[in-house]
C-alpha cells in the first residue's frame, strides 16, 4: 500500500508538471497570437500611413481648439507722453527680413520708451526699388493699429529752442546681431539720452527672437499680422488675382526657390553645365564667405534647394493630378526652361503674377517690392502653400508664420534631408517604391497645425503658443483675453492723453527724459 501511495504521488506530481508545462505553452501561444495580430495591425497601419488624402489638404489643418490672438493678456500701459527720444532704423534685405526688422523696431521702441520714426526700407541695394515704407505699406493703418503700444511719427520733428530751429540728428549705432533686451536698456538707451535720437543700421536680426516675455512676443505678432498691411492698390490687385485663379477651382501657391543667389549660397553646382557653374561660383565668391562645399555631401544632407522636377514628383506622389492650378512665386529661375520643362509636363496649369495681371503694373516692376508684395498676398490667401527652401531670412519663413496665424492654413513643407536618399536612389536607377517612400516621408511633416517651436525654427515662422489662445485651456496662460480688451486699451489711452500737460514735441526741448 505504501508503494502504491508513492506511485500515486509521483503520478500526481507528473501530471501537475505536465499541466504546468501545458499552461505555459498555452500562454506562449496566446502571446504569439496576440503578437501576430498586433503585427498584422501594425502592417495595415503602416500601409494606411503611406496613403495621402489630398482632398483634406485643401481645407485648413486641425486647430485643436486654438485660435490666433495677439492682444495683451496682462497689464499693458499705453505709451507715456514723455519719451526718451526718437528711434530711427534702416531695414535691409528682402521682404521677409524687412518685416521682421520692422517688428523688432516696434518692440525696441517699446522697451526703451521712445518714439519710433517710420522705418526706412533699404530697397535700392536689394530690390532696385525706391518705393520705401510709404510706397508699400498703409502708413495710417500702421500708426493707428499700434497706438496702444508705441508712438510713431513719419519723420523726426524739428526742435525749437531759444528762438532757433534745430534738426535733431540721430546718433548712428550698429546693434550686435540678435542683441538681448539688456543691450537696448543699457547701451542704446544711454546713447538715446545723450543725443535725443539714435539711428540703428543695419537692422536685420538685431533683436533676439526668443524672449522670455509673452507680451513682447505678442506685440511682434500685432505688428506683423495686423499693423503691417500693404497699400490698398496692392491688396486690390492681389485679391483680383486670387479671385481669378480661384474661379477655376482650388489654388496652390509654390515658392520655387531655384534662383542664382540661393543656389550659389547652398553650393549646389554640379547639376549645371560648365558655363552655369562658372556664373554660380563667381556669384558665390563675390557675395559669400569662402567655404569648401562638396555637392554630393550638400545634397545628401538636404542643403540644396529642390529642383522644379523634384517638386513636381513630390506633388504627384502625394496624389495631386495635372489639373491642379499652381501659382509660382519666384524670381528668375536659374538654368532656363530645361529645368522647368519636367515640372510643366506634370503640372501644366502654372501661373505667376505676370501671367495673371491684366493691369500690366507688375510687368514694369518684376524685381521690385510691388511684385514681391503681390506674391506674398497670393501665397497667403492660397488654399495650399508650399515652400521649396525655407532657409534663414527667406520670403517663405514669414508666410509660414502668417498662414499659421491666419487660421492654420495648409502648408506642405518637404523635409529635404529625409527626401534626399529617396531622390538619390531614383537617380541611380532604384525606382521601386519611390512614390510610397515620398508619401511616407511627407506624412511625417506638419501640414500647418499648431506645433511646438524647436530651434532652428524661427518665432516668425511659428508664433505658437504665445500668439494663440484657447477658450477653455488646460493652462491659464493660454486663456483668451476678455472680449472687451480693445475697449480697455482705448480707455487707458484716453486717460493717459487727458493727463498730458505738455505736447510730445516740447518734451525734447530741454533734452531727453526717461
């Protein structure tokens, strides 16, 4: 009997071991099954992720409850009548650089409590155009819109002292690049108090973009997206062009940055013939610092502007067909028609401001500020905007920020670095999966919705979250200002005006005051 009990115990233990092993096998089988199902789901998800829904891109990007708002959200006193002097600036560069410089000039005037003289635009050196601020922007609108922020005059007034009329001269000062606020509160302000006026030149990128003061950043947005309005005839011309193009369906605008200056800057020469390469090398030597640039290396890291053909291939892979109406904002494309021909074969419905301007006004000003201003407005109002080279100080940068603020309007921003190996493979005869690879990379990009600003992205390219708000935010700092914010600011301005005892001009007759 004892032997029998030992045999039963042994059998029982063996059965338990078998059951335990079977249980483990069952668990492993379940895990493997779930893993396989997950894997299949992932594969289906990956397959779906390479699909583009073009019809959705014609609308605006999801806002997640955010809306543009640059009005002050905390105490924002009106500019006092007693200012420390007059600020003059000379804005150099192209349209984008000039706009950001104007925004910085207004902010600098607020920081120093000075009167801003209408900014000068260095149009001659870049645009061969002497239109100036008054010829491009609506001056009255500019001054009125910023009345709660800074005092602005069109020119430095003459000073009357001891029966004599004296013209106030601005002390010329060169600000350091990306100067901190402290420089304006110390060095610049000291010279202002000594001379009554300062002249900052050049004034491109002369105030740090990243400032730990949301109200200062919102002031920049008020200047850029509200105060800086083109003159009425430019707005009317732009509207007529957009309406004419939109009458035939959706409109896409592309900033095709395939121009001599950008190609020379990027060092992308090898795709051109010997004569063209010579022109590009000479331009680079004359305009940029010497640097050893290897085309294959530059191309591989996405430093070369997209060619017109590459732009066409991206759009085709995304699902846009040859009926797509495209407005080209560009100067003189380098290399002639042989670079445009492949693009035109894919998308024949191409227009630019000259082809759609019935007035003939733009034909006489193709390189001037007028043509650039019209291009800017058409790109702003288009259903989709695509920059092909959004490098520093570029026309496209401000447009990307403006379209974001304008209601998260769709933008297509190719990642040149990510796309470079895809195009290089195609050039080397490896065409399999080309369009799918393009779609996969494009789906990783942002199409114009709110997103975190990460260096080197500029504040002027993405002013979220400072210049946006939510009605029901998780963070109170993001709460929209009260509906009567403008009434509050106007009341403050009127109260301050009632307290004035001396006119602004006489405040400087005995020297500048704080």
